[in-house]
């Protein structure tokens, strides 16, 4: 797995329009969260158009779903620059040494746009406290390393004064509860680990009765608003020993391991050795999965639909292969699937392979 920056050429040739974007949670459209659409890419076979509550029909007893139990924080705070201009600070994540990654944006039409700051400044938070920008994070055009000074812990301050991060495709504000998955337990993600949002208690029950196991890990996600040539920043993760054991046992039985979300892929890639053995671990990961990475511990991935310039597509190509991924995106576009965190889903399954 690569751990250095690079430019990713778009794999998928499309330009998102409003008709292919999810502008609100499916519940606001009268659709249950587990009834969003699901495209299944079964190896080299043609994609299958179905619904997420039918997921169990495309899995089998003995399969293991690995899920992220990170909960979403209301990570957007209002502030102002030294010249008085209003800004929104997105708290993107925690770094070692007591500093934070943040993105400073200008309010725009109910959402926000990047603030192109020429140098480090102090941002006054309207609810109390300051965000002191220290330096740009590596070569990022948007992220800053910052010291955050608030009267309480930052998590408490966010719960009291923050709101969920929202981009232009989500037209209205929604409570942080709309950004939680059924697996959410440990607050820490700047944005929702959205691949798991379509799961419901009823669907989890159905999967378990079919003999599908569910194993947890934690990876706290950062922001998704990076430029097309920027790679994800380090993110804190924890893969517990029982989860590593469940994954390794499934591999030994020749059962499948399916990651629920790119966050899970990143965490597992961080702790998988060259033999495909998963080890427990904790820390910050800077691993970036690229198309030629083997991902030997994984047989599939449940994910959403990503923009053409997203570096997540490199990871999806590592699982699906270039041709199958292009076919899936073409089918999803023609079928009117919805993109983004409140949108439709994609199940990628590799060809059965000898281990």
C-alpha cells in the first residue's frame, strides 16, 4: 500500500448533475434507509439492479461484514477571520501531539466554499474560543494543522455548538442523528462513514439469521472536500483482536470478507501483512490503497457512489478491477442512481479465488 501523495487521473467519465445527487436523507423522500437502491457487481458478471434490503440474497452463510462503529460529530463551527469575514471551520480530525486538522470555508448559499487563505491566521469562534492555524498540512490546498482553544473539550464544544458538515448538494440542514449509522458507537468522525447508512436493525437481523457475521472496527473519518489530486490525511483507527481473529478465521474457511465502506478497507489494509493475515492494531493510518494493491484479506466492498475525481476510486479499482468498475458506474448512471452520503449503494464482489 502506498503512503505518499500523487495525482489520480479520473477513471470514470461523467459530470454529476442534480438528477444524480441525493439532496436529503431517503427518509425525507418517504424511503426507508434500507430501501435505497443497490447495484451488485458480481465479479466479471453483469451488474444487478436491486434494493439494499435484499443484500442478504447476494451474500452467503459464513460471510463476514466488517463495519466501522465510528459515530459522526457535528464538526462544523461558525467563526470569523481577523478582518471580520464570516467563516465555517470544519474540524477534520485529530492528530498526534494535541493538534487538529481543520478546513476553513466561507458560507455560501446555506453550505460553504473553500477559503483560500494565503497565510496562517487566528479564527475566532462565535460560540467562544479560537482556532489558531499553525501551518498547512503537507501539500494540501485546504487543510491546516491547528491548535483549538475552547472552554471545554473539543468534542463537548462540538456537541453544544456544532452542526454536521454539509456541502452544496444537501440543500437543507439535518440533525446529526440523520448522519449516524446503525453501528455508530464511538464519536470521532468529521463526516459520516456513509456506506453503512442503509443498514437497519431489521436488515442486520436478517443477515445474522442467514449466517452472516458482523465484525467491528473503528476509523474516524476526515473531510471529503479535498482537491482531486489530494490524498486522504492520516486518520485514527483501531482494529480489535476479536475482529482480526474473525477475519482470519473466515479466510481459513474460504468464506468471504466484505468491507462496509472505504474506511474499513483503509483500516484493514493498514494491519494486513504480506501473507494476508490481519493483525490487531491502533494508531493513525496514512495508507492509500491504489489499483495494483492486492488487498488479500478482502473479497468485497459495500460503498456509495463517488465523484470522478475522488481518490476513493483507486481503492474501488483495487477491489473490482478497472473494467468491472467502469461497467458499474455506467450502469448506475443509466439507471438513475443517486450519489453522495444519502444516496444509493454498490456491492462489489470479487471473483471466487483460491487462497
